[in-house]
């Protein structure tokens, strides 16, 4: 599985957010770190084809994720930081079926696949459950099951641990480790990426670090500590 950003620039409403970025990603586990406003979420949305670059192109496994949306849906899936921004249907079954119907499945086949997906994850009893009754962790889990049902080869996770308590976070971490798909994870927490194959560090829309997780995370953490010390010593009234 290979993700290619070729001379990509993203400037919504003329505001520079990302780029120019040229990078090729083929590792199984890839992490992306950076401060708020560094371009991480824009990178993930470009990768999933949810927004269009102003310059350059994004290819995932030879699929142009903007021009070929149907192929993109079965190639790359994305899970947002806030599941409430992703869940739109009143029941769990309908939520999973929606993505499958976008792939061209009939309503009957989509319902069957949704039931199989829930059964596989020991959640068959969720099929008719109202999505509004799910906890934050359960809503994250539903979003992940909805994406997995579509069988993408790459899954993009945008701050998947945000808002989760420690037990739920640990459960999600263990579950993600079992997935065969290529995982590209955006997070503020370097600890979650220490066993990843590769890490990118974004700053002001540019890749300023790229390499083995241990090397990049060490540099990133040191820079964050340095910035924190500068903030602590600054005069708040200045």
C-alpha cells in the first residue's frame, strides 16, 4: 500500500495551510505529529480525498482520491477526532450500511454486511441500537467498524484517543494493533507512536522531520519541551 503526495499545496480561501509537500508512504504503521495548526488534519483530509489540493495530487495505491471517489472509498477510510462529526444515522445498523451503499451495494446486501461486521466484533446486539445511547468510546468503535466494513487498505485516524478515558484508550490501542490495514495516525501524544514504523513531524504546513519513530519523536519532544520552557519564562503582561 503506497500513499503519494506529489508537490501538494493546500490554500483554502488563499490561506496557506499545507505545502509544498512531496512524500511517499508505504510503511504499515505511520504516525504524524505536530502542534495545533501545523497542518496535520488537513494532511489527513487530503489523503482521504475530502478536500482538494490547490497544487499537486494525492494518490493512494494508484487511485486519485479526488477524481475517483468510488475507488477512494474502498481504498482509504478516515476516522475523525470527534465521532459526532461522523455519525449521521439514528441506529448503528443504518450507520454501517450507509458507507456500504456508497460503494454500490444494494440495501439488502449492505444490511447483511453490517450484521456480519457487528457479529464479527461481538456487537450483533447493537444493530438496532440508537447511536445516541452509545458512550464516547462506543461511538469511536462504531466509526471504526463502519470504516472496516468497507474494507479499505489504508485507515487514517485523526486524534483517535481524544476524549477517551484511560481504560477505553487502552482497549482501542490494543484493538488497533490487531488490524492488518496500513494505519496513518495523527496524534499529539508521542507515546502512542513509539512502536510505529515511521513518523512525520509537521510544522507550519511543512514536513520538518521524517524517519524512524524513535529519532523523530525524540527531536519533536525535545522541541516541545524547549517551547514550553520559553512560554513559562515569558512575561505574561508583555
